[in-house]
């Protein structure tokens, strides 16, 4: 009984922590979502575009654009934004039955889900996401979390990471993206398969302008600038 409990403790707590620690320095070799996409997945695709790169090669605009679009309190919270969660719950309650739902997940939570877990809304997955979020906040730090998120987030149909997105949508490296191009990619993140960055519709253009405005507000933020660091 004690041996079984010890193995369970190892599998549920120690092993995940060890994996998180390793990935502080090593890029994930694969994620569940990318594997599903490569295996055929929802789109029936056999190949995906995925090109992980260091944060310092992502250029000056993409990291700020993603923070502006997805999690403006990223440098200030410890993995969970309670105000955003509360706002999402209230919004979804008021718009019950609507197809458009608002999420309150932070970049840290999304990074944990994208790298270690599967897509879905079950309580089991949410509990595991909470655990992994705490781990990466403790063991990775904000800079590594942002780097991994920018490399693993889906940014188009079968396109994962900012480098692959920049090359697919604009035929250039991520470090060469303009402010407007980075904002357009970031604007699509709530539904990257639905919104076509190459041929943006009115909704995506409107959200792009909102992201650009938020980016201007973050440019002078010392915490954001220190997080992104010098670009090479």
C-alpha cells in the first residue's frame, strides 16, 4: 500500500516537476496539440509548421503584441489573474447561450496547457493546468514562460509559434515583423483557425487596432522591456 502510494506521488507530483525543470533549458520536443495536428487531428493534416526560436530572435514587436492581446498583467501576477477570471465568469453568465465565450486564462496558464496538456474544458484538465502553472511560475520565470508560449501557441491552421506564423503569413522571420503585422497575428489568437491573418476581415482589423493601442501603452513599461530584453 505504501509502495503504491509512493509511486502515485512520484507520477503525479515528482515526475511532472522534473519535466518542467528540464524544459527550463530545453525546448519541448513536441506538444499534445502539435502531435494531434501532425497525426491528422481536426484538420486532417499530416504536417505542421513549427520552428521554435529564442526570445531574443523574435523581434521587438511580437512579444509586446502578444502580451497586449492576451495578458497585460503578465509581469504582475503569479500565474493567475483573478480579476480577469472574475470578468470572464460575469461576461459568460450575461451572455449565456452565445457562441462567443470569454476566457480568463493568463499566458502562464496557456503555456502550461499548450506544452503539458490536451485541449478541452474538463475539470481534470483544469486541475492539472493549475498545477503545471504553479510549477512553471516557480521553475521557469516570466521570460521563459513567454518564450515557450510564443513558440508553442497555435497561430494559424497548423501553424505553431511566432516564427512559423511570420513565415506563413508574411514570408519573413519573426524579428522582421512590423508593429502592424505582429498586432494582426496577436489579434487572431482567440481563434487562430477561424481568423485568416493573410486576408483579415473587419472583426480582425478592428481587434488589430485595439492591440496596437494597447501596445503603445506598454512600450514605456519598464517591466515589459526588462522581460523582453535586447533583441539579436
